C-alpha cells in the first residue's frame, strides 16, 4: 500500500464517521419529543433553588489527591502485564526474570517515594 492509499483509507473512515454522526444527530432531533415549558427551562440542582453566584474556589488539595489517584491507578495498570509475563521469564530469556523483578522493585520504590513525599507534605490529610 502506498502512502496516499493509507491516508485515503483514514480519510474515508473519518468522512463516514462524521456522516454517521450527523445522521444520528439528525434522526435524534426529528424523533425526540419537544415540549418546552418554563419549569423545564429552570436550573435543576437537587430540587433546591440556587443561592448566590455559581462560582466558588476549589481547594488545590482535591486536584492533588485526584492526581495521586491517577498515578497509583496507572501503577496498577503496569503491574498486571508484568505479573503475567514474569512467570514466563527465566535465565535464558531476555530480559531475565531477575532483571524484571529488580525493575519492578525500582518502579514501586519510586512510587512509594512519591507517596512518602505527599504524606510528608500533608497532601493526604483530609480536613
């Protein structure tokens, strides 16, 4: 396949995808019921009327906590393939099982160092 043919295939998929999206949105607009009323156009917030402005400043601790969660979630994603492959490694394979084990311990040690730093900074305390 030539360079132009490969990009032509991608372009066709993009065009077909965009057309399918447009058709689905058009069918949705035509088939859905539309009965606007003043009650339906009001802001819904758990049945309680909003008081004051909608802007409020968030504590940075929430973002850092979420970031730490993502980091340790990614760690779990890396542990599963490693756990599957480590059993198939031996001294004759490249990399060896000892190398894979040391690499994983270094990876976990780096994550634990980050966790200890966050703990020391007080990020994990919830007020």
